[in-house]
């Protein structure tokens, strides 16, 4: 998109509904409006665990701007990676957006631009106060943001938006916690019941062979309580008195089964291996590498691709994309496996001429050596890939080739 087209959109957005003197959102950014807080993060450890692991994993991945496989550092890359806004690091802004995406179904960040229409800040916004809609005047997607000092309207090119799945007729992502509402309510009820049962004191039934008046009955009860308290729960059954304990129906296994069901359903909704929620029952992974492959392929890759497409489309110009610029998360670190698996992989890649020794050193966070270590080698055993085969050990020095045997 040309710079003047972006400028036109920006001016149209200002005319449409911006009601502030400046672009300063500090008066309402990060605040709780109207006392509303529907978060489940502070009340359910399973939800807290899966959301924190997804957000921490994604924000820990290396993110770089490339041009034809070469790393590029410019203003856009610096904003996204190092300084998205005056109050956050690159890790924190991705973490906040991803937490919001998993907690509410949508993660938003306003793209602030300088006078040249280049991105200069990314400001995360609470999704509870953002409403996407199609403007009938231009048939474009816009976002309504409700603040304490007015309502703001942003064109979709000025709003970073990542979300869970959506239907054909909706633009906002489906809230995964709403999908889990019945599961969370059931889990909460089981926990409350279990806690109340565990907090109950032992109960008994006292039976006397004869009727006693109310005063004597109270003395018997008081004496029973005193004796029970002073003797550490030991009771003696006197002649003519029957003491029966009231059976309690609480079983710890019931709570464990309920928790396992909850973890399984949460893992299904957030599309993560159930072992990531500390449930290893029935798991058949032969190695940690296989589990990470499943996590990367089924969980992280769709999330990462969504972030990359938003960054490429809204922070890079058409000319930059045509020139080969693109943002990319590096997932390789999650797929390196254990020491034995990495060693075997590197040996195959080195001996087949697919990687140089220096590229292997970089993957292991070891500084490159340069020189011959930056060349491709082929097993033979081993020679530079561009070496004339005649110069290899046992090669034909004459250059005529070997004569076929009769």
C-alpha cells in the first residue's frame, strides 16, 4: 500500500471518530473500566498454566526481520523486536497480546505511526473495549475502541489483531473460556465440594438405651466433646451408650478423576498436548523430541503464522514485501531434540553438504570460526563440495577418467 493511501486512511479515521487532542492513550491504557473483570486466570490453575505456557513460549521465540534469508535491522524491526512502546520490551508486548488472545479470544495492539506513516509504537489494548465491524461506506474492516475520554475508530491497517478461530460471518475470535464454561463450572463445583468435605469435623451418632431429659442430654454432649478434644479424638463407649461415626462420602480419587477430565478438555480447546498440563497418564511418546514436534506442528505453527502475517501485512509496505522483506519466528530451537538426536542430525547435514560447520556452530550458540569452517563439505571423507573429484584421494589424476573394465 502506498504511503499516500495510508495517509488518506489515517485522515479518514481521524474524521470518522477520534475525539482526543492527541494520540496519547495513557489516560486509559491498561485500566479496568466500569469495574468489569471476567478473568479466569486468577481462579483456575489449569487455565493459568496453559495460557502462561503458550504466552511465554511464543514471546521467547527469536523474532527477526529478514530480506532473502539475511537479517535486517531498521526502524520497523527495532519497534517490533526491541522497543514496541515506551513502557514495554518486545517480549512483554507479545506476551500481553498472546495472553489476551487466549483469555478472551482476541489480542489487539494499536499501530502508532510517525509523520512518514512508519510504525513507531505498538500499544496493546484490552480486548473487552474493542469491537471490529465492517464500515458500509468503504466496505473495510474498522475497529471501535471505547476509552474513558471517548470512542476511537481505527482502520484495520492500524490495528494489530490476532485471534482464535472465527466463523465466516464474524471478525472477532471465539473466546476459548466460553467454550470451556461448563467444564470450568464443573471443576469449580468439585473443588468447592471437596474443600468443604475436607474441612468438616468428624461427626458421630450417640445412642442411649433410655430417654433423658434435655438438661442431662446437654451435659452428655458437652462431656462427649470435652473428652474427644482432650484425648486426641479417642472415645470410650460406656455401657448403655452406642457411638457411631457418620460415614463421609468424600474420596480423593474422585477429585483426581475430575481434574484429569478438566486437563484433557482444556488441552483439547487450547490444542496443546495434555502432558503440557502435567498429565502423563497414557502418554506414549518415545522421546521429548516427538512431543515437541507435535507441539510445534499442531499448536505453535498456526499461532506463529498468524503473527507473521499480521506483521508482514500491516508493518511492511507492498514495496518492502516485493523486495523480499518478511518477519519470521525461529522455531528451530524447539525442534533440536536431545544431544544424541542433534548430533546425528548435524552429522547427516554436514556429510551431505547441506550445512557448513559454522552454521552448525551458530545453531548451538557457538561463535563461528570462518575460513574452511564456512565451507560446505561432502563425505568422501570429507572434501570441500566444490573440489574437483580428481583431486580427492584415489581420484583419477590424468583427468581422462577410468577405463571401463572388460
